[in-house]
């Protein structure tokens, strides 16, 4: 069996098993490519160069065992390979942290946030950093910045430490443990945040692959806005005069607008549309006045 034939066969098994995608791939063929190439020790971009390679019995057995583990465990492939890619950058990941997939990464790479920054932008914060990927991508995109990266989970920060060290950014990224903005040190010109925002109904309907991730990183309360209410109330005190907050809310725009009807925000377009990520200035946060904290 050739490599491409093996990939197609494994894709058919994944499809038949009804596994869920969304942690780096969107379909069975791409998922099978990832699993097979990783198991064989080949680069993920190497399919075209190796698709006619004939696999021996040991290679086929190893591939089949990994695919069966994916099917039976329902763990995201990133947890089986301990690697995820975001904007072409590799990151270590395991069950201690959510699999990185934030649309904010696209906005960093495409310079969509840059118009709100200036030569005075020097300090940034990645809040709910998880495995540290957004802080690392921001440090790569804006070499003049120093960054803090906060997470409530000490275990997630252990994963973030692996990635910060792996990319040689320990002198520019400081990892801080604590709840929300409580550990924040000073004020920031830019805050990036991919918080827990999944509402309770959606949490209950999540496929097993998402249930394998830390609930702490996903669940946002009955309407998904619990953490965000706290964040928006505290953020003005942690933003500089020209500071901005970039906030991912996924599919929760309706709940967000119901919770913050007076807040003026800019919606930033990404590959999933114009209602997944927003940007709000410190001035806008101050102008909205106090918000009702009830759901």
C-alpha cells in the first residue's frame, strides 16, 4: 500500500467513525494526513514528495494503531502527537492546556490589529494564555514589545513555559498565574484575550474531542459571558490611555451584545467571518458606564 492509499483508507475510517474535527483540521482527509505523516516521522508538508512511497507491514501497523487510538479515545490529534501548528508555528500541547486555534492568531499574522497600535505601543498582555501561543506569535510579530501571559491554571502555564523556552522568548514573555487581571503588572497598550466563552447549552452539546480539553478554558457560564463581564469591568484600569483589548468570543455575538448593549466595538474580519473577534478601546470601555452583571 502506498502512502496516499494509506491516508485515504484512514480517512475513510475516521469518517465512518464519526470523529469530530476542528483542532487543526476540518475534514477526515486532512486529519488522516496529519496522523499518518506524523506517525511515519515525515514533515506535514511532505505528502507530495512521498505519496507513492510503499509502506511496509510495520509502518502500516503503527499507522493503524494511532488512528484507532484517535477513534477510540476521541482525543484531538494534537494531544496524541503533542504538537499543534498556528500560523505555521509549531507548539507543544497536551491535556493540561486547550489546543491552540484562536482566530486572533490570524489577525496578528495579517497585521489587522496594527492600525490600532502606535510607536508608543510597548507592553502587551495575553490573558488566558493556555499554551502560550498567542503571546509567542505576538512577540514574533512585534519585536519591540515585551509581554505578560496570564492563566488561572498552573498546569497550562507549565505547557506555556515549554513553548516560550522552545521559541527562545523567555526574556520577553513573563508567565503569571492567577484569576483574570489580578496578577497583571502595571498597564498595557494591548491586551489579547481568548477567554472561556462557551455558553452552558453549547457546552453540553460539545463533541467528545472538545470535552477532552480543560473545561476551565471553555465554559463561560449560562450565556458564556461570566469571565468577559469581569474582564470588561477591570480592563480600563489595566489599559494605557491609548490601549486596546482584542477579544475572541466565537459564536457568542448575540449573547455579547445582549450583555453589553451600550459598548462600542470594532468587529475584526477573520476566516470565520466578522463576528468572532472584536476590538474595544479603553475610551469605549469607560464610555459605556457600569453594566448590569445579571445574565
